[in-house]
């Protein structure tokens, strides 16, 4: 079954569901998880320089036998490598580790103060040089995006942020939609901490699905891309089974009512940068 795609601002198609590989530091575990996902029909892999598994991502893609152009690869520049020249060098390192000719989506990992504008300028250059297909950012609030708009020739086309039923990011998502910026949710199922919520348990029972599938479907119906992380083959398969049912408007409203503006990760405005 083909995973539906979202058309980004420049016409590039990005799958609505991908595999996140955060903390997959064991080589065999990473290779097995990525290979399994590709075998099942995933066509998007989300990594980062920080995750220390770009080599494994590239290797699994090559070994899959799937044409490169059918796979959407995202990676990110880490905070200690930000700035204009530094970002260009960091990208070169990532590309080498991945063993690819280009990256589909390259993101600023966090908005490092006094550096994130220059970092995005470098990402724009990589886009102009066709080394990346899509320029984007991660963990950017509206005020960060507005600062980029004032300095950039091309707006970021994707913003990857923490988003789940307890942190729904309505205002930020509306702002991004207004500026044709796709939103990707990291920690889309709240790091698993929300799955016992009675609303999700009730809806899961009603649809014959798991609470995680209910949440991933909710994201999809909200036009949000997700990259759930799992190394378990059954979970990787389960996360894909969200395109064969639909949540009603009432059910969507029930999940909307779960919002607590509760973060499980750091707030980009007071992130503790670890250099």
C-alpha cells in the first residue's frame, strides 16, 4: 500500500508518514529497522547529524534495491555546526556519511540564537545548488520563522516541531499553513506517554485500532506529516495501518479537547544547547 504524499510549496511530494530514527545508535538495530520499514512500503526516513546513524540510513537505502528517487531522506544540521560556512561543511559531512548525491530535505535542527538566520542562508544556497530538494527548519516558533522571512529569498517549506494531542500547536500550525509551510510532528504519539488517555483508548476500541494508530490518523486528518520512531517490526507495520479508516468530526473534536500545551521535549525558546 502506497503512503499518501503531501505536495510541498515547490511541488515536491513528501510522504505523510516516515520512519524516525532518533536514538537508533546500535548499527544492526538501525539497519534492521530501516530495511524493514522500506520493505513494508515506507518511503521516508528522518535522520540527523546528531543521531549518529546517517551511514546506516544510506546503507539500508542502497541495500533495499529501491530507486533512490523513490525515497525521501531528511537530515539536519546540529547546533554546534550552525552558521553559514559551518552549515555548508556539516552538510558535506552528512552527504558523505549517507553516501548520497543529494538530500531531499535539510533542516536547521534548533534555532541557535544569532546563528539560525545564517544557517538557513546556507540551506538556501544548498537548495539553489540542487544539493537538496527542499529547504526547511525544525523547532522554529512563529517569531523565528518571521525573522527568517525578513532575511531569506526562499521561505522554509517544512517546519518539524513537537506536536501531539497534549501539545497541538494550533497557532503555529495555522501560521505555517498560511505561509505554505508543511508541518512535521516529532514525538507524534507523545513519546508513548499519552497512549493510556481514556479518550484515545475509547476511540481505539471503537475503531478496532490501537491508541497510537488513532493519534497518527488524527495527525493525518490535520494535514500533519509524522515520523514515528520504532525499532520493533510489528510496531513499524502497525504505524502504517492508518489509511483504511477515518475519524469523524466529533471524534476529531474529542482529540482536540485533549490539548494541555504540555511539552515532553524542550521549548525552542529556552533550549539548553549542548556544545
